[in-house]
C-alpha cells in the first residue's frame, strides 16, 4: 500500500465515509435524500467515491513543487505551524516617523513588529467560522489553507476539530467571469463518482457539513473581482452553517468581507525557521549527515545575517533550502543569492502560480522595473529612509517613466505602485499609504545595483566607508562589480588611513609592528599586528573598567568596538586563543582579584609565538606571584586598588607598553575603531568580489595596519 493509499484509507475510515453516510442516510436506519435507507451497493459506491475524494485532495493539494525543485515533496513533510497577527497589526495607521522609530529600536532586521500578539494558525481556524488569511507573496497562505483541508480529512486524529468535508477552490479559476461556487463544489463530488452530486451538494451545504477553502482572492482578474466578491458574499450568506477559510494578499484586500475575521500571516521566527529546515532535510541520509543542523548553523553566522532575513518568508526560505541542498553552503558572492531572490518575487512566483499579469506589465518589463526599484531603493537609503509615503513613490515612478525614452509613457504612477505591491509584494504597505521594501536585504541589494549601474562606487567610499548601516551595500557592490575592483579597494585603503592621523594612534601601529615582526608564529604579518592591537585593547579596556581615573572610564564602548574589529581581522588570518573575549573577561576579572583564568590564557598566548622578545615565562611567574597575594572581596578598597595597579604594571611592562600609549581619548578610541572597521571591511569586500588581482591584494595586505610610508 502506498503512502497516499494509506493516508486515504485512514482518512476515509476516520471521517469521510461517516459524514457522507450521514448525508445520504447512513447507518441503515436514517432516511437519506432518497427517502429510504442506504442499500449495500450504494454504501460501496459512497465508500469508493469517498476514498477517491481523499486521494485526489492529497494528490492535488497535498504536495509542493516550487522554484524548480527536482522532485515534489509532501506538504505534510515540510509544513511548519504558522502564527497569525491580529487585525490591528495589519491595518495600523502609524506615521512614517513612528515606523522608523520602532524599526530602529528593534534588534532584528525585519520590518514586522515582534510585539504583536501571535496566535497559532490551527487554533484560530478552529475558533473562527469565517476566516480571511492575509499576507504577502510566498508568506504561506495557500499552504496553510491546503493544510487545513488535510487536517480535516484526518477526522478526530487531525488538528481541525469540526466534522467537515473540505472543498479547495482556487479562485483564479474564475478567470472567465462565470463564477458559480456551488457548481464548482458539485463538480468536485461528481468527478469522484458520488451518486446524484447535485442533490448531495445542496444537502451538504444546507446542513453545514463543508469546509470551503477559497484560495487567492487577489489572483482573480481585476475585471472579475467585483463579481467574485459579490458571489462569495452571497454564497456565505446563503449557506452560513458551513465553515469558510479564504486567503488574499494583504495589499489586494481593499474591503473587509462581512462575517469574516481578518488575520495576517506572521513572519517565521527562529524556531519556525529551524523547524522548517529540519523538516526539509528529513530523509534518512540527511538525518545521518545532520544536514538540517548544519544549514541552520550556517544561517546563524554573522556573514549570513542578511540571508537569514529572507528566511522569515516561507517562499524564500524554500529557496535557501534548495540552494543549500545543491551545494551544502551559501554562495560567497551574496549578490548572486539576492538577485535570484529578487527575480523570484518579480516574475517567477507569479509564473509558477500561473497568475495572469496585469496589462501594465506588458510595457514595464522586468529589467526596466529593476531599474525603477533600484532608484527608489537608493534614494531612500541615501536619506536614511526605510519607509516611504505612497505619494513620494508615485512621484518617483512618474519622474522615472518621463525621463526614460524606452519606458511606456501611457502608464500612471498609481497603477504601477499598485501592481508592484499587489502582484509581487516587493513594496509592502506597512500602514495607511506608508510603504517599505518587503525585506531590508532587497533594498540593500537594489541600492548596490543602483550604485554599480551609475558608477558611484567612489562616492560610496568617500561618504559611507565607516557607516555601519552601509556595510551590506559595500559587500553587495563588491559582488556586482565586473571591473575596477582593484582600484576601488585601493581607494578604500587610502580613505581608511585618514583615521590614524594622530601621533598616539600611529605610535600604537608602530608598537604592534615592532613586537610582532620576525616572530616565529606561522601567521601572516597583518594577522599578528591585529592580534597585538587586540592585546593592547584588552589591557586598556581592563584598565578603563578598573580605574576611574582613566580617560575612557566614563565610556569604554569605543575601546570594545576597536577590540571587536581587531579580533575579526586576527580571526580572518586564523589567529585565535579559543576565545579572545574570554581572555579580556579574564583580565577584567583579574583586576578584581580572580587571576587564574588570565594565567591560563597567557599560557595559550605563548604557544602562538606571535610576539618577539616578550618574556612570557617571566610574565606568567609574575602573575602566579600576584595570584598568591590576590585580595578577596572582604579586604579594604586600598588593598584591591594596589593589586590592580601591580597587575596593570606587570602587563604593560611585559608587552612593552605604557599607560599613556593605551589611554586614548574617546575621539581617539572611536577613530581607532573606525580604522580597524574600515580595514576589516576591505577584507570582506575582497572576499565578496568576483575578481581581484593577486598582486594588488598582496600589496594592500602587506601595508594593512601599518603607518603609511613606514
């Protein structure tokens, strides 16, 4: 017996046959629509038809095959429970200023608020007789609606707690304008072999025995939409004992249906993303190889933060799983990844769902639309705006069309914006007449595309090199550029050097070179210099925490930022001592009298052989001596301060540093952090680029973290 046959048999015995028998007068005693009891032959016909009905539902609506998947997968095997947001979260009337404020106060890159009350989708479906499910393209609306039908067919073993027969109706099938829901339901029963399907349908509707699933209101052609809405409203009013679940893209839902409760699909959270990935890689070979676990761990890495943002949308998470499945990784050139994600939303998803594109797209082809969207994205990003008024976007569209000789001149801005928002979901209406891009990642990619198209890479470096908000744009530009990357990296190097223009900062760079040059450790010189700077930062940070007289005591954050980027450069060159931040914590703890961990990390540091002429044996012996005399918390403040002073003196002397060298002002610490950040960005851009000359990179790397001209 196949899986489908097993499922069909289970569903039929659990629910379908009892319901059909009740409707027909089952049990041998109850009168049916014929006014007589069911005979054995009729029972057999009903049973066979019931089995056929369940099997057809599973075959037609219980599998997924999207985005060029080589093989279809069962919906049940990858389905991840969804959550809904209240209507208040869908139809907010926030100002642009408030939306910007809320986004910037959030810790995630996603636009959807995580404060809204969420409810499990199956729970809402059980509680609401009339339910309208709203969401963007690829949010999982259709999958949820199909899944509710599958749950219904499981009977008491399923999650849907109402005894109903599900009827799934794709509303895009009403393209001809001949909209007759009852006739459609009748045909579903007829093709499965039910006797007298017309009478059966009427009786089922009158007794409220159907779960009618109306999928894709937004996919009804515009010319037929008014008629479709009217037909649905009248049908629901006439057969109001039944249960209804409808779906529609949020942007296309202009007026609420009577009776229906509106809910919005919530973005996947981390738990749902992880569950989806585990479900996707569910075969035995993937389980043994821990493929799902590895995919999830890779998405967690900082370099894939923007890719993970796409994973909050089920459609794009499916895309990411397909990418990982084929290469067991994500591409280093993230531009390739995001270009494909953008094309999925621009054209592939509508094509796969066989949605008729509006007439507007007959003149606005994909390449032209990308140019338009990149202009909107760049303008917003340049002015630090993530949310736009509909009026401003319409004006931009009009200006774009008027200034482009090859753009269709008959289009109006309002129609273009409406089509982009409704059919593709690239732009999403977050509040009344307030839009944003569906994903910040896509706005960043389109911004990078605009910069590359308009040859503004030099402006990008001069104006935004140390602005962390532009980091992803830099990396995407590096991946998009087909020529001139060498000169661009050299320009970044030149610009970065502007941040070490004080004698104290240059002295730190010279110190890092002097204490590492010629050391036997098998690491590149730039990695050794970065690690030395990290050690200096650790000592300075510990001094700032323990010493109220230190210049940066009031604000040690700039120092910790510099430590982060020095650490990143060192790690990029394969240098680490388990966890350098653990070493910094150990040094800070040592300043409080707990010195054991600091001694152990110093042992580890010696083994790396990064420093020259540093007497680690002497340093460790001195720290052991300090440990023997370390004060406890009960001792006088003066005793602890004296211990801290001896510890700092020991560390400074060991590494040939002075307190004056490391006690930077806030401005100096910020400049130093910006310098290290810029150099780390140069490394990342080199890695993201399609092509970089080996000679150019060797020269840049040799000069990195050195005083210019030294």
